[in-house]
C-alpha cells in the first residue's frame, strides 16, 4: 500500500486508528500487527513470504544465540542467521540484478527469476539483522514474545523506506507505551506535512523530471540539464523525507518514538555534512553493523578506506538493484574521503556560500547517477550539463518548463532549506504578543492546510 | 492548559478533515450517493486469484478508488483551476493557450529528419505515379502561433510546407498557409479540437479550385450558413477535464440535403454527409462524415464520371462536402485507421477519370512517418 493513495489515507488510516485507540493495553500490538500485515499484503501478498521467513528465522536464531552465549555455537548461529537473511534478500530482492550482471559480463544465458522487489525488504532485513547482532553482542536479551517481535518486524509506518529502527530502541515501547495528547498532535502534524511533501511537491517534481527526460540527454541545453537535476533532487528528497515524516508521525500517534531521518540535507556545506543529514538512520545502521564490523577500531588506513568505500557502495545498493546507485554511493564516498584527508581543511577557508555551492554540485552530480539507469546515459547527461552537449545555454523547452513549474521550484527551494523553521523560531522568539500569536496560529493551522491541499490534489489528479 | 487546548484543536481539525473525506468516499462507495460526475462510472476491478497474487487487483483498485471518488471531476477542476492560476499551461499533453484555445502539445516530440524526408518522398511518388495534388493544411499552432503559451514547442510548418512545394512543384501544390493567415482573426479552427472549421474549409475550397483545373467553382454562401450547435466542445477539453463554454459549429447550407450515400469500410452505408449522433461523442468532429473508418466511399448526385481519391484525416471530412459536386464518387482513405496497404489501395482506384489529392493536417501527416521510424 502506498502512503500517498486514497486507499491508505481515507480507508486504511481512519479504520486502523479507530481500532487501535479502542483496543485496550497489550491488544494494541495485535491491532498493529494485523494492520501491518494488511498494509503489506495490499499490493503484493506473495511478498509476505520473505518477511515471515525472515522474522521467524531471526526470532529463533536469537533465542538459540542467547542459549549458547559465550560458546562457539553462538557465532555459528549468528552466521547462520545472517546468511539466511542475506539469502532471502538476495533471492527476493537482488537475484535478477546479479543474474543480469553475470549475463552481461560473461555472456551467460542465466534465466531471471522475475520476482518483484518486495516493498520494505531492505528495511526489515536490516532491522531483523540488527536485532540478531545486538542479541549476539549482548546489548539486548532475545525477545521471548513472538507477538512483540512480529509487531516490530512488520510495523507498517517505516516499512516503505524507513527510518530503520533498532529493536533495542523500541522494545520498551513494544511492551508498554503511554500516549499523550501532545505526542499524538505532534504525530498528526508530521503525517500532514509528510503527505503534502509527497503528494504536492515530490510528485510534481517527478512529473517535471519525466518531462525533461522526453528530451534526449545529448540534445539538452545546459539550463535544461540543470533544471532536470534540480527536479530530480526535489523529487527524491521530498519523497524520502515526506515518507519519513509520515512514518515518524504514525509512530508518534501510536506511542513510538522513531529517529529523525532527514535534517535539511540541501542546506549542507560539505559532502560530509550532507551525508550526516541524509537518511540518517540508514547511515547510522551501516556504520554500526557493517563498517565497524569490517574495520574495527585501530584498523589500518587501507582497511578503513576499503570498508568505507564498501559501506557506501552498499548504501547505494540499498536503494535498489542498480549499478548506478552503487556508483552514486562511491561518488559521495570519494568526496567524503577527500574531505577527511585534505579538502575539509581547504573548505574551512571558503565563505559559507561557496562551500554550499561545492556541496550541492557534488550532490547534484551524484543524483545524475541515481536518476539514470545507464552509465552511458549518465555520461551523456553530464556532458550536456557542463556544456559539452549541444553547447546551447538556454532553449525554449527550459524556458517553457521553468514557467510551467515555477511555483514548484520556489516551494521546493523554500521547503528543502530550513527557511520555515527559522521563520517560525524567529517569530516565536519575538518579544511582542503579535508574533507569538502569529506563530501559534501558524503552527495550529498549517498542518490542516497541508492535509486539505494534499487530499484535494490526491482525489483531483486521478481525473 | 493552553498547550492541551492547542493539541486538541490540532487533532480535532485534522481528524475532521480526514473523516470528512473518508465519509464522502465511503458513502459513495456504498452507493448512498450517486454522483461521481460520470455517465458511466468505472467498473470495480475484477477479483481473481491471479490478479490477487500478482498484485494487479490492488493496482487497479487503487486507480479505481481515485477515479470513483465522490464528485471526482469537480475535484479535478479545482486542482486544474489552481494549477492554471499558478501558471501551468500544459495538461495531459494539451496546451492551454491564449483566448481559451487548446493545442496538442509537442513537448518532447521531435519530428526526425528521416520522417520528414520519407514524407516528402511519399508525396513526390504520389505526384509522379498518380499526378496527385497536395493540399496539406497548416494546423492551428502555426496560424494561431500567437495564441500558444510562451515558449511552447512547435513544429515549423512553414519551412516544411516550403519543402513540400519544392518537391511536388507549384502546379501540384495547393498553398493554404497564406490564405489561412489572411483570415487568422476569424474562427477558422476549433478552439477545442485539432481541426479546421467549415469556414476555413470554405477558404480552402476556393484555393483548391484554383489549382484543380475545373472551369467553375460552386457557389457557397457564407451568409446562409446553418448553425449546428453553439456548444461544440472538442476532444481537447475532455482530455484536460476542464469546463468550456463551447463554441459554434456550422455547415454551409448548400451542402445539406444532398442525395449522397457514404459506405464505410464496405460494411455500413449511410445517407448524407453529416452525423448528428457524433455531437455528443468524445470527438464531435465526427459530425462531418463520421470518424474512425479506414475507407469511405461517397457517391454523390453528380452525373460526371470522374472520381476523386483523397488521402486525408478529419480535416478532409470537413471539406469533402464542398468538393463533392465536382465528382460522382469520392474515396476517402484515412491512413490513421486504414489497415491495408495505402499504395495498393491507390493503385486499385487508378483510372482515366480518377484524380488524387492529399488533404490532411500537416502534423498528422508528418506523424504518420514518425510512427514508421
């Protein structure tokens, strides 16, 4: 089920919350589990299979690891759990990608499985993996309540794209959670804002990007190529951050506290800064469970670098089975490393605006890798963006589309930079009663306006 | 206390909005409200084990749930209206131009050089093999260029038509661009459809006559035109889902009430040029001689022996009633719908008294070769 659909917003959500709030105490987990299964089954019921297998495997493995803690068997069990998870992920998510790569490289004719990438498989696999590793490391006891564990694995808010939540951060709330009005109202606001980001901005930006793609990359003017990058940058940011907002909001309405996932990444003044603001939960997970495992403390520089590059390659692959995603990860890693080695020191002497331009330039090029499926297309596109395509600076198409999507470009820039939060805090810090009243009014009204606009657009665009 | 009030207010207002929409949706779905705004609501997707397992059912249901939302078209108009206020001009491949004129968008469409060359070769072949005349009709986005939204993409029809004249020679080429430009302030095209009007066809007829070698033209009196409807709403408006006040559609008095039979694709024969049943159809331009047929054989009252073979689109339908008195039989072949080989068809009709004419909108004609590419 998609967050930005009529079925989810107008049918699933009201029905779910009515049942959830009516359910007493611990039965809330039952409602949440059943709701999550319905959410997940809507669209691809067959994809429930890997989720159930992964949940059962890690639940049992964790119990056994705890039983044999301190013995060699525990390590074997951990390896077995991880191997099983990776096999599931490989088979259901990435098998066709690797088969296609092998066929391309070696001229083999291996037949592709043709199984659709199950929604959320990359999220719940990382969640269950972190759970079993945490049990192995002794950070948490193995859960003995299958209902609580299944609720954690299947929990629908963060399934589409995160944020990835560790079991240890939720286990308390899974057992006993208290909800208060402030938390619910905060959650409801986040849901409204998230839906507006997705439906009003991300979808429109996606449409602009699609329209730009109608022009062959080699025939674009410089301005059109950059407009395309901007459109894609807005599409990807507002989709991911919008969905994260909805997930965090839903969690809050249910009494959970999910970690923040995006912190105005387009305001970053270096690539390091950008990566620390983009999909923070995923980066944190990769750092803790992959990077630190491959290059533990006091590892040599070479090992650290290899681990680092691998981590970013995997982060790229997490977004989907495509080599251009991996290349995007490598591209970001390259500048991250450069900043750690020498570039960071140079950047310190530059004015803030130049640092921002540098960071956005690197990110923009990274997005071209992310947006296109073919490396050759990426190269052609970049050539156009840097004036080596037609060489034309402007064309009619750029001017037409800029006029067509002018409000989107303004709103996109406005909401992707921390302008709103700064304005609100300025108003709030104002000493006169008027500004305080204005802030309160805006805070009360803007979520409702966001929701109303998002719903109107949602039901209106189908025609 | 104040914070609690604020929280309650936020939750309340969000819940009210959400539940209002949810109730509207549910009541309609439950059949308690019967007004999706459509004459034929979309059918509920069919549930089968296969469609359930492969996810097709859910995909279709998601689309259905949006389409069947209570007063769907009104919501759509609201969204469109807001977007227009915000400066958007292109919807569903249609451009909303000045003076409420709609144009087919050429965004991202690029007529390749091969298509242009092939189309010119085709015309030259028709001229050489059949002595065919070429009368390509410049479309509204050429003549009414000033009505196009700023910086909208367009195909340079003037340049293309110059190439056509060069290839087929002036004696086989009926120039329309200048004629239509001279009358550009008149309603020579439908604002809401990609075709010319009877008025433009009237000007076109005299331009054709001058090149036809016929002794006299038939006299058509514009003052005696017959108003068919003043609520003509073309397919562009329906595609965009906007409201439009409609426009006038008229025919020339002299073309009505003729003893004419039209046989479509060797199957159905109907009398007369005009088809009122199309006025409420998706494309009301079908009023002129019908729509979506491959070949129409039009037999007129004329006692002459000569025949005319027209390769044309709906623009040709508008003009044929004016040309008909010059011929006993007119074959109209529409390449958009004709399933067989056009060249074979033309060869079959070849005879001493048979004339050939290409009578088609420029864009539609060139796009025939784009598809081939």
